[in-house]
């Protein structure tokens, strides 16, 4: 006798239509079958029947009715996520065929965190372009809170930077390149730039450039500040933009917190200075997250290899700081 899983798979292969999945995703977005039906130019009764057919085929309840509309159940959330991934893969397939038709060597969409954007990622891009000069590369900057859902939905191929905590590890593969430490950096004009044995008391009068509040590093930083007699900086700027942070550090006497290898090149070139103060927080692994080797296109797999080579190249910079 066929198992429940086999039975559902057989139904999905023979009866499931992309139009049903489009409706499912639309209902999840709008919280309303009526609004979703309007988007897809179908009647509400037809939309309701399509949702009912999905529930019968998958043998689960997908939505709960409330006085504000419909809300996905845990089963609905799961199927919506897979539906988005299917549509992303269809879009990726069409884009890859278009790239090949135009003579390009594929496409890679990479999410990047601050820990990767100034050094690890550019080195990998340079290496990839040597091997595949016609590859199309799209880089999306953000935090794990934004990038990891985009990775799971198939909008991006991989996320490079500080590896996320357990909240984002489900459904992804992770590869660690190296362990990172955090350094406090300032502009070379800063009064403490050349000071030896800087204490935290000496840092208190200055403004800080901090990572966004939803990041692990920011939580660790805030916890440290609380332990320092509830210290609160008079000026605190939240930013994940390296270019903006570097400019602010060079024009104001702010203190910035950065992964060591991110600041290494600018410190070597005399654009920034590392304070002689050890940040007692922020250590963590830097690497890449992706949906699994089977999800990688040839161009994405080639970029993963380029990342591995770039990671080896920059490890020496960390040790010199």
C-alpha cells in the first residue's frame, strides 16, 4: 500500500499546477483570497476551489479564517515557502538560458554582509572573472535577517559573511572559511589613533558607529556597554555600509567596530588606524551559506571555489593585526 508521502507526491506530480501555487503565494502575501483572486484575474469562488483542491491533495489545512482575513497555518507557511522557491528556480532557469543565449557564462546572485564586502567578496569576484569573464554577478548587501529569507526563497544563490546563528541554519548548508575577531578602528586623525594601551574609559567620550540592532555583534556590544556601568554613547550611528563607515571615521572622531580582515587593507594603507584596545566580544566564524550543492548552478559552484581561494589569501592579514 502506498504511503501517505508517496500518495501526496503522486498527486502533486500529476495534478499540481503552477497557477495554484501562484494563488497560494498571493493569498499568503495579501491575507485575503479575494485580493489574491483579483491579482490573478480569477473569480473568488474559483480561487476558493483551487485552495480547497490543494488542501485535499496535500491532506492538510493551509489557511485559518480570521476576522481580518486568512492566515497561513504551519502547513501553509511551508508550502508557500516551497512555492516561492519553485518560482525562483523557474526564473533562474529562464535567466540562465537567456545568459547562455547572449554568450554569458551564467549568473550568480550573492548576498553579502559587512564581514565579506570589502575584501573576501572582491577577491572572489576577481578570481571568478579570470575563469569566467562573461559571467553576470549581482551583489546584494544586507543583514542576515534580510538575506537568509531571500536565500531560502531562491532569490539569491548564497550569503557570504558572518555565519548566522541557529535561527537560520535549518534548510541551509554552511561552510566556515576562518574565525574572525572584531577590532575598534578610527580615522588616523583621531586623538587615540597612536595611543598605546587604550582603556575603555578613554573611549567613552567619543561617538560610535555600530552594526544594526538586529545583528549578533550589536547585541554583544550592547551587553558589554551595559556591564560598563550602563554606558550609552552620546552619538551612535547604525550602519552596515563600509564605504559610509570609512568616510565617517576619516571625517569625525568616531569609533567603529569592524571584523579584523575588513579593516586590514585600509589600516595597511594608512587610511584607518586600529586602536590599541581589545574588544572582548564579537569573535565568530566567517563563511558562506547556500541551499545545498544541488541548488548551485555551474557559475555559482565556480564562485564557491573562488571564495575558498580568496579566504585562504586573506587569512594572513588577520594575523598581522
